[in-house]
C-alpha cells in the first residue's frame, strides 16, 4: 500500500482567454521506505506538483492520499495531515545564528513540543 498517492491530479491556471495545465492528469505513488526524485525541465510543473501534494496549492481536480486517507476531500484537517509530511523549498532561509541541526529541528521542536 502506498504511503503517498496522487490519482489523476490536475492543476489548471485560467487567465482571461488562456488555460495552462501546470499538472495534467498525473498518477503517482510512493511506497514505504522508497526514495524518489521529481525531475524535469524548468517550468514543467515539478514545484506545482509538490505544492499540490501538501495542499500549499489547491489541485483543480484529482485525489491525493496519505496513508490511504484522501487529504483533499472536504472537511479534512489538513494541518493534522501535514504533520506527517516534510518539504524542502527551492529557496529557503536559514537562521545564521543557529547550527545546521538547530535549523533543521527548529520547526518540529516548536510545533510538536
């Protein structure tokens, strides 16, 4: 059973008379213990896809499952689901007065006590 799964995921941007599919009908799964990489050309939708997976972007259509629970269903507690996820952003800022370990553990320590 996958720990993370996307089924028929779509992210569509509509502006005036134009449509842009940043993510178009993507099926994706990650099994427990599996390491994956998302690769592709600049502008191909990699970051948008990752942002959809943790609902920083709202998908236009499709389903996203974490541990077999649909996280983009209505009335799901997204913050509870996000506690199981981690993401490293392309552009991030570290605190220069903290060590690498302190920077990495700051959020989990503050949020989860």
